[in-house]
């Protein structure tokens, strides 16, 4: 009797017919029925059919392609979340915004010593109803309406807050975070079976920032905090953890069963605390937070009394981000599956924002293979940058230089006269025909974190670290506040953790300063700095900060260089930012939230293939759109655009007719071809929408759009001009209708904005005419459809080097609407 069944364990088929054949073969071998037709045995045939069907179904349902198919088609949010979880993708949560609030208290206290507390989770509210809270407690002690001490307690940290005291009042600043607390308690069933998994659903409305899960077993006096893990199968039987999945109405929590993860005891209480936030809506404007909860103090006689105060946010809240939308979860989960957290295929690079988590890379990046040889594939990854939820105006430049070193913020001028800054120091290497980049910090400000106060009662608090480049040197300035009479004699020791370098700092009565004459002595990369403050009475406190002062970008970006003559070099793909934009923003904040974040997260070497070099570049998000000039022509070239027919010519001469006269009357926009040069007889061709041809005398390609031939060179962002005739049923004002048109167009197209994505006139018209209140419309600009229709492989080497893709988009500010 045959007993070899290795085939069944080493080979699995996708086809049910193949599985059926395999099972039949194994049955014949096992039962020694090689010469028997099993289809004649109804019982055995039935078993074969059942086994083959079940096997093929199980295989199909386990395929990632099955899950991806249904994820693509799913409509219900719960289905999308569930299928995304099946694919192993965790949607990104929301981030709470932060704001600094300026408190002012009048000196109207009756008792000689008054003490009151701003409790943990103290709530203030903006004009729009957005709630902000503290994440620490603050104790204020007022003595004789003239002296004030403010002490903050955050966990095991205790430190003093600087106070500004005048004759009539005192004031100080406290940080707040935009969050709400949602706590729910559950009980594990008393009937929980051994080795049974536990699942709980916490429902809430809003966006979840963080979740804390605590479990109290029966008879226990306190709760134990469980740890969140990404998968149940990453836990052993003693790991007290949980898996969190987003659902349509909240979150689902999954616990282990005693074999895979620790199983909570039957009857245990589970406390689920979700920190909810308004995300992006929490970035409220300055001056919008003016009210808070009541504060009370108790008089000497034991009577509670309300404490009067005023508060305001002198600057806007910042840092709030929404959680992923349903559509983003759908797209990113599929991208996460197909990329497998690596940059290998073109699709992987398109979804680089998913592969490289927490990076500033925009969606739908464009990878361009600009050079390939046996040693390296040079992939230029073009993407966009965002700052404060606004698209940064960037441009991909090529420029000629005679100097080999080009410092940061060198001004380059585009063909339309607009000016741009280079964003990194650039050094040309003629031997290897490349330009290398180095990041050198310009200026940054951070609030240093208090590591320890050493139990000191000395009132000195460091509230700001300023680091900046000064010529070829670097300056670190640690500001402090103190009401102590001898704060000028306090000392500070500067330390770099990674190297052990220490050096005393200079006290200038308001800050501690250290200066490096040569910034190159500062190590490259992100460093941890410690600042230890001391007084003659002992240690006062230690603060910590992390930042990058300088770093080589050799694993991040580079540029190709072509030597045009003995002293001139052309550098391609230079990342630049609009000078007008950069000159009018908070450059210190931009340095921290864009450049520092970029350098910390975009570690391409951890994701790419060994023979690939990924060179990050900026897509063109402002300026003149030039790439439609590279589109493939659909008609042979013409000589020029004329109104009057030429009196002489060569057979085959071609012209575009504009305001035709003579033989060309009534032939406007048609292509006139000279059929007979003796009799000057012309034949005419009617153009079609999107016809593209080259006009020799103008040196450019022209496209046929809305009954007109135009040069397909538009601006980025795209300018839209539209005339709207309101319907008779519309009762609102004309400006309201114009604003509605602008908002509707932006909402309709935002999800489709991207690098090289097309924008069609018909879609703009359709979206506008679908607005209630619009009878019909006339789209004036753009005059043609906007699209890319060329293969990079067909470009010359020079065209490929000069090529920089364009981000197709527009905003409400770029839409001009006339309403009739």
C-alpha cells in the first residue's frame, strides 16, 4: 500500500479542479484503487467534491488579493476598518493641538497668604466651543498681594514657573492641550471559558488620540495598566496587552486567551480611557480662547471664594491633525500591503508616505529613474511639503554656477522672474559629476524638557532654548526666568550625551550661552543635549533637548552635474522654496517643524534596495507649468499662425488660420495645407479637442482647446475663470453664489490633486452646473484640458535631467467667478 503523501503537503493549488484532481490521485494511491474510476462511486465522489470545495474556499478567503478586492469595493466604514485590520494596517490616529495661554490675576486677595490650584485637566474653551485642558496641576501662592510663587507638578516632576509681577496684578503662561477624556468601564463575563479570547467595544463620537486600558481583577484593590501591541500573535501567555482596532463607532479591544497573550480573569473590571481631540479644528486662531473654569480659594475663616482672572491665547494653537479618513484608510491599507514596508517597485515609491511613517512626504509621489548603471539606480522621488496644513510653494531648479560651494538661501530666479531660495548648502564635486548637500541649521527654538529639579526650592526656570548659526560658528542660548536676587551667579554646564563633551556656559543674567567658533566641531546627526543648572546652595535642575545642528544629506538627496565649459557647471534638480513665501513665515518654526522633521524621518536607506539611491526632490507647486510642452504631438508641425494667406509657398506648407481673410475667410482655427503651390490652392483640416502640434516660427507646441489654439503653459496653482448664470429659483446673494462655486470646485477636486494628475474642463463645468442655484456656466480659463501625455524614456538625456514634475491643484483664491 502506498504511503507517500509528500505531494499534499508540499504543493497547494489555487484551482478547485486542480485540487479535486490532486485529492483523487491521493485517494487512489492510499486505497490502492489506481484502476478504479472514482466518479462511478457516488460516496467517494461526494467526499472528493466536498474536500476540494472547502479547500479552495479556505485558500481564496485567506488570499490578500481577496481582502484587497473587497476593501476596494467596501462602502460601509465598519467593513473598511475590518478589512484594513485583516491586511495588518493600523489607521493613523488624530493629534491634539497645543496652545500657550496667558493668565492674569489681579491683586485683590484679602488674606496675607492665599493658595489655590489649577487642577489637572483644568478646562478652557474657545469662542467656537473647542475645549483645551492642562495635563498637570499648578499651585499658586500669593503673599501680601506682592509676592507670587507658581509651582507645576507633572508626574514626578516639580518645577517653578516664571511670574511677571506688577503693582496691580501678576501673570504667567501655561501650556494647554486640546483634548477631552472619555472613560468607560466594562466587566469581563463570569462565564469566560479557558483559552477563550476577549473582545470589547468602546463607543464614542470624535477622533481618538490615545487610549489607556486598565484591568482590575476580582478582589484586587487597584487597576493594572495593559500595554497596546500591534498583533495578538506578538504576545506570549504572560504578556498583559491588548490590540486596538478602529471601528465605525469607536474602537474594538482584543485581549489574549492565556496561550496567545494573557487572558483577563473572569469578572475583571476593565477601565478604558480614550483621549479624544478635534484634530485639525483645534488649531484655533490667536485671541479666541478667553474663558475657563472657575477657580476657588479658601479664606482663613474657611469660606470658599472665587478667584478672579483673565486669560487669552496670544498666538494660534498648533499641531492638531485629523485621523485618517475612510478613503485614506482604504488607500493606505492597500498600499501598505503591496509595499511590504519596502521601496522596490514604482508603486512602492508612489506610496512612500505610507512606507516611511511620520514623514513629511506628500501623497502620490512620483519616482523618476534618472540614471541607471551596474552600480546604482538613481531614483529621484518628487513630492510635496506641507507647513501648517498649507502646501509649501517649491520648485525643482536647474542652474549654472562657477563656484563649487553654494550656501543655503542662495537666490535663484525663474524664467518668469519669481525668486527662490536654495534650502541646503550645496557643494559641487566635478570629479564624480554630482552636487552633495549638507544641512546646516539656521535658527531653532525649543522649550527644553525638565529632567529633574533635584528637590531644589531655588526659583529659577529655563523656558526656552535658542540655537542658531552665526557665520561659521554656532550659538546655544538657554533663557531662564527667576525672581531670586542672586540668579546672576547661577551656573550651567553644557553636555552632549553622544560624545560626553562638557563645557561651562556663560550667565548673562537672563540666559546661559555657549559659542562654538567652528560649527564643524559639532557632531553630525541628531544629538541629545543636557543643561545642568547649579547655585552655590546646590543643584537647581537639569534640562534636555534634542535637535540636529548639521548633517550630511548623502543618504537623502543629491544632484547631477554637467560641466558646460572649463569653469561653469550646470546643477540639476536643486530643491528650492519660494523666496516670497519663506520671507513671510515664522522661519524658526518652519526650521523645527519641516526641516528637522524631514531629517529625522526620511531614512531611505532603511527601506530601499541595496543598489538604489533615492534622491528626494521637490515637485513644482508654484510658477509656470511647462511639462505639457513635452506631450506627444497629434498633428504634424505647422509653420505659423496667420490671418492672411501667403502669396508664395511650397507644397505641403501648413498654417493655423486665425481671423482669416481672403481665401481663409471662415476657416478660423483650421489647419490650412498648401495643396498646389502654383495656383496657391489650400485644403483644410478641422482640429479636435486636445490636438497638439509644433509651430516652427514660434518655437513652441500649441494645443486646441475651447475653440482656440493656445500655448499649454499654465501657472501652478491653476487659475480658473468661470462665468455663472444663476437660476431663477436661487434666492441668495451673488457673492454667496460665487463663494459656493469656489468651495464646491475645491471640494470636488481636492482628493484628485497630485503630481501630474489631469484636470479636465468638462469636470470643472460638470461640478459647477451641479450646484443648486446655477443655471449654466461658461468656463473661460483654463482654455484647454490639462494633462501629461509623454513617456520619460522618450526624452533626451538633457530633457530628462531638466525634468521636474508639476503638482496639479488650485485653491479658492485661484478661482475667479462672475455671476449673472
